[in-house]
């Protein structure tokens, strides 16, 4: 007798009539309350998201500040490069 390969796949744990992938997809669509991710998977993903957020926060704090829209100084007199001069 051959041993069955260990798997974490939910598809192998579900006993349906034909066992075909198409039928499993249909069953999964019809029974969303019975299809849940394992706690191990959700904990792993939650931890990955926390680490990703921490790395992003560290990058933002380490970066230099850029004045994208600096405060306009009073008395500049113009609205930009189109100040009524002629190019010759």
C-alpha cells in the first residue's frame, strides 16, 4: 500500500462526489462558510504584514524631507515662468 503525500491543501481534505478541480471550485463557491484559511496561514500572513509595515515606516523616517509645495513668499509678483516676457 502506498502512502498518501502530506499536504496542507484544502482541496485534498474536501470529500466531494467526483474529486475534480472544477467541482471543488464550484463547491467552494457555494459554501464559503466552510472554506477558511488555516490559523497557521493567517498568523503567518499577519506577521508578514506587520514586518512589511515596520519596514515601510523605517524607510519613511530614514528618508529626507522634500518641500514639494514650499510656502509662497509674499512679493514674488508672478505666477510662474509665464511672466509676460518675449523670447527672441
